[in-house]
């Protein structure tokens, strides 16, 4: 029997609280809780104890790959010359994988422009949105782009591949050298250091091998967090801590779906007992999705991923349909300056809404979309409260929400991301985060440096 006592805590604003945890469950909460002889003891030093945070939209394998890739965009790389130097530094005769690319660096890359930057090694660079890969000629030849029949392989007016491959990650990965599955342990430890105890992997169409690797990484503790999987097949049988979530559907701006096909896909998911989680990052995609859902109906748990552009006049429709919105205001802190420059002024008020959705009784959850957005939840919480760009300019000042509200949107249950924030209470699972200071102090300037310890199922998985 594992026993843990955390003493001298702030819980729900009350100081001097002790918490007793047995076998992964909070069993006592109050002042002067008796300490069993066999217990491990942590001195809370007056810091706040919270339920563990949940990242409701993340990509675990992509985040792991990101950590081992060449940075190809701001702030590390800002010009074509910077990019050429970064690729040259990474060259070693094998494949070069780049991430985080922005058109600000050298425009929308293709075979020719990437060859001019680096032609010696096969290079593939991912746009920071995650929507497209850019390949140089060497990489295109090795992946047989010239004879590829995947719809994501872009071609010019003469039918030649441009080197751009849209939303075809699995297809492209199958044509790369097999290096075996990566260890997810570093990412699991990083997430624990932020106080994250639950994850929703939002990668669509997970293959059997990817599912098995995620499962094995969860079982062996590499990823100690509880996991929900949007990309699991409709007949997936998981476990309490490794389970299917709503069924992921991607409305790709590079090829929006036929309305009847989308309706049929949603029907299949609902018939299989799964809600849907629909990637929706443009005004056009949002309009298509709303029209189809009004026609086919919704079930509890149906959710919109991103909701990057939601018109104000549609908020009542979202509420009436019972849709949840899982959004990422962290993008504002990461690339808000580009939004101010490139997004039409008429669209800026609709960008990554928070306050207006909550005011309209639309359930909202916050998340990272890592590695495409900042993975640190405290950065996202700060961004939701300030709406500040890297330069300090503000995007959508009326959409600000208090940091405490933003935190609550990370404390919602994994299976109800728009639901009420969980609380530390007797009988609750011991998935907890201990902060270094009282909560009001932490929320005045949110930072991951305030995370002292993270507990999952009663086990300490991070202790600073």
C-alpha cells in the first residue's frame, strides 16, 4: 500500500491543510491529518495544491520528433541565410528534419527554393502549422514524389511535384528510413514538470503500430499521464487510463470535404458510440461544419478543435448544439504579430475566442496543440489573460479572461473538456500539482517555475 502525505498546503484558498493519499486516492483532507509511519511526506511550505492540469489537445509523437529537429523559424531563424546556415550545421549525410518554418523566413518553400538553400542532403521541413511538409529534390526522389498518387502531393500545371506535401504525415513517414519508434520518456517528464497529469492526443488516424507504441509508453511509465486518443479507430478498446476520446475529423483547408461525405463520417462515429472532434481552423471550415451538424445533429462530447475563427453570430448556434470548443490562445503569444500583419482586420475579433464563448455558455477548454503551439500550459494561461503578441501588441482585447478562469479550463476532466474544473477533495484520484506559492501569487504571473511537484495516481512523477 502506497501512502503519501503532503503537509501545510493551500487548498481552495484555505491555508494550513494536510492531504493524505492512499493507493492513488485522496483519503483525508484537513488540519493536523495523522501521518502513518509508512508514509512518504512532502512539506508543501504553504503552496497551493491543485488537481493536475489536462492538456486537451497535443501531439505526442510530433512533440518528441520536434525536440530532435532543426529549428527553421523565428526566433532562431529569421532569414533565408539563417535557414541555410541551420541546415548546413545539421548536415551529416542523412536526412534533415526541420520544424517551425514560417513564410516570413523565405516565402512558401518548394523544391527549387529549398534546393537553393540546401541540396546536399535530403531535407524535409514542416510548416509551423503542421499542415504541410516541404521537400528538396533529393528528398523528393527518395520518397518517389514523381509517381505518388496521394492527394496531398502538390503538383504544378505540368503535373510535376512542387515539393509540398499537404496533410499526409503517415503517408510520408512510411517512405522514410525506419529508425524505430522514439522514446517518449523525455516528453513525459517535460509535461510532468508543467504539472500536467492528463493528455488528449489529437493526432488523427493513428496506425496500429503508433497506437501500440503509445500504449507501451504509457504502461512502462514513459508517459505517466492519463491519455485520451482522438485518432483511435472507432472499434478501439482501451483502458481506464488509456482510452479513446471523440473521433478526430480533419477539415483541411487545402481540401475541404464534400458535405455529404462529412455527414456520413459523423454519422458513423455517432453510431459507434463516439462523439466527434473536428479540426476547424478557418472561417470556411467552420461554416461547413456548422451546416452539417445542424443537419445531422450532435451528441454529448462533440467538440471543435481550434475554433481559430468563430463568427460572433454563430456563438448561439454552438450553445444550442451543445458543442465544446478546445482552443489555443497560446498561438497569440507565439505568433500574434504575424496574425496582426496577415489576418484581415475584419477577422481579428473572431480569432481564438475565449471570453465571448464562455459568456455565451459555450463550454471551452484550453490546450497547447504542441508542438505547433507552446506546450507550457502556464504560457497558454498567461496568453489567455493578456492576449499579448511577442512585441506586446494585443489581439482581441475583449476576449481576455482572468488567469484563474484560464486555469480552470486546464482543470476540466479529460472526458468533459468544457466541464467544471476538478477540485482537490476526499475520494478524488490523486492526480495533483503542488505549487511553490499560494494560488493568487502564482496567477499574478503564471510560470512553470512555480511547479514544485506533480503526482499521478498517488505517485510523485516530478519533484523540483
